[in-house]
C-alpha cells in the first residue's frame, strides 16, 4: 500500500481541521477532483476554505518523503504566511506520521522556512523562490499577490515559475 500515493494521502497524514482538532486527512470532493485531474500545470480558481492549500501541500510533502531528491517550493503573499503554511500544512502532518515512518526519512534541516530530509528532498517557503530548481512549486493566493504587489507577482512569474522544469508540477491558487 505504501507504493500508492492515493492510499498514503488518505491513511498516513493528520491535519488540523477547522475546529482546531488534529484529525486524519480525508480528501473532500473538491480536493479529490483536483487530485484526480492533476496535469502538472494546475491553476485553481477557488472559493475560500475548500482545503486546496492543505491538499496541495500534503501531496507535495508526500512526494518529498517518497521520492528521494524531490525539491518543493511554496510561495505566499507574505513571509509570515509562508512560514505558517510550512508549519501547519507540512510540518504538522510530518510530525504526526507514525514513528517508524518518520524514522525512515528524518529531518536534517528544520527551520521556519525550510525542511530538508535525509533522502535529499526538501521543502522551502518564501515570497519568491528564484535560486535552484524545484520539482514542484505551490503559489498560494496569487490573485492577492498580484493586486497588492504587482512587482512581487512579476517576480513569481519570471523567477519562481522558471525554476520548475517542463516535467515538474506547478500549482497556482
């Protein structure tokens, strides 16, 4: 079963729900549709609170844990929001993995903006990510970034998105 990412998504990860309880992740219908229809360049036009940031970042964490050398970038409108995404959507699910599984892919770096693993994978967050190459990038709240900070939006397009090769994944909310 561990070779099936869909099984892992619904069985391994815990999240904080809307009532602040830590619960096992179960994809809702909107999240499941996104996962069923992935094509590598996914733009999500969305209403708030459907859980897209949660499912995207869990999916990217799963890739980082089970695909050695998988590099993830998460971009948000502010540094604080980026750090919050890492803490709540990535670190919390990682910390609630079964100890045996966590022991297979340990953290080598754990900061407010980066998690790096013993398998060579990493997850970095920020307001833009220009350096390096990423297998996958998640841009959260791109509409808000574009309205409030057009220069930052241009940097995301010309810098961050260019770090992803054609066979990589880009998620833009």
